[in-house]
C-alpha cells in the first residue's frame, strides 16, 4: 500500500496540474483518448477531469473487453450454455451483459442452464477434471492481458487429455482496434493515453504502426492518478511540438518488446482470425485470435454447431457510440433512468471498466 501511495500524492499532482496549465496553448485543442477502461475509472475517481484546462478533452475509448464484445457473441455464448450436459464457465461481469432482447447468461442460468461464475480459467479446468461426463466450456474474453492464461489452459488440457474441456475464444487485439478508431472520421483524436497491462504483454513497440501510419502521439500510462497526469503532460508536450510516435510513462512495468515468453506461449496455440466483429466498431480484419488447428479439439466453435446470428442492440442504447468516443454516457437516453448498475441495458454499464459504470459511480451518484 505504501508503494501505491507514492503515486497518489496530492502535492505532486498539484505540480503536474500547474505545469499542464502553463504548457497548454489557449488557441489549441487537445483531444486525448484514454483507450483503457482502467484509465477512465482513474480519471473519474480522482476528479482529474475537473483539474484539467478546458481545452483538454478526455475521450473514453473502447478498452473494456466486456464492452467491445458484440451482441452476437453473447447470443452464441447463451446458445452454448443451454446445450445438454454442458457446464458453461464465465467471469462474473459477463453473466449480466445483455444479448439480443435483453437476454443474458444469468437469465439462461435461471432457465436451468448450468452456468457458473469462476475466478480464473483454472477453476474451469478443475471442473472438467471433477465432472468428466460433462463438457466444460470456458468463455474466454479480453485483450492481450488475459490471453496468456488461455494459452496455458490449452497446453494443460492437451497434456492431461482433458477432452471434455473447451474454450469459446473471444480474445481481441489492442493496436488493431486503435487503427479501427482512427480509420473513421467520426471522432477527432490528437493523442492516446495507451493501455497499461496490455502493454506489459505486447510492449510499447507494438503501437509503432498505429503511431506512424496515423501520425499520432501515444503515451503508455500507468493506472494511478500521478501516472495519468504525467502522461497527459507528456502528450501535451508532444502535441505542442507536432511530435508523433510512442513514449512510455509506465517504465516501471512496460518494456519496448514486452513479455516475450508470454507472446511465444500465445503464438503456440492461438492464431489470427480473418475478421472479428467489435461492438461499435463493426468487423475489423486481423483484430482477434482463434484457437489453432493443433489445439482444435479444445475449440468450442469446432465441437459445437454454433449458429450464425445477428445480434440486436437495444434501439436506445448508446454503448456503440460511447465506445467510439462519439457520445458520452450522459448523452444516452437510458443512462441513469432505465439503465443503472442494478438493471443494465448495455455492456458499458455492466463492466467494472465500462465508461457508463464509471460515470454513474463517480459523477451521477455524487451529483
């Protein structure tokens, strides 16, 4: 705790704010997207928005794995959960994410499906060993941070011949999502506050293509308030100097090349999908991973005839636009009225990293 407090010192924060105010040019806009939902929560929790100059605009990005998963994949997960002799395992937040017609895994459980909340993929492996007569399916989601454990589980299942274990793989890639955002013209972005934990795995060099192709500055940032403030100052400096490229504020955890052992582990069992749908961003080529043929026996999409479905988003839910940075949570007609943490209408209100959940917790409730 003492180590964490070093990155939450008010007197140091005041110095950052003073420097940012001095450096910001009155006639210039600074539109910064914090890609990761963890940064969104830090910004709200510590009141950073209220400390920044008015011409610095923080835009919430799609960096919440629960939020970016499209409705169709939620519908397919519900389909898998309701198959005979299946134990379907998922993290807690995914249980409440609405699919089409506001259906969800938690509602499937109420209808009789054997849906279980797990704390890790290891819990699912243990269930497969305990119930050999059942097919245990793990709902794997997340960016590059949570992909290595999935690869470990595949290796374990193969080496221990757990033929009743499979994975519904929904791992997605951060740099490609950044490219997807920048390739459109709906929202203007001057720079990115880059993800923390993702970058520990893939390294800061993984964003080089994005920075070079789209001529944007990217600063990899830690999650603590001083991390975020320093990263914003670094971005202001880069924008003032018309500098593009990558800078790494989070040097205590992120290297240029990342965790190469984890990268090799992932490459041994997972490969790129040709295309994958993202909520709000549509289909993006080479933006997600699937289980390779060597481990195909543990791929739920190979074991089951999963129907192709077109997910139906709630007509009034602004989650897709919020994930693209076009709207804020307060712009959604449902926010705080029909859509609350107790009764979420969209994924952005369900996830602990969702922009709507952050806005509700730190702005709406305190208003």
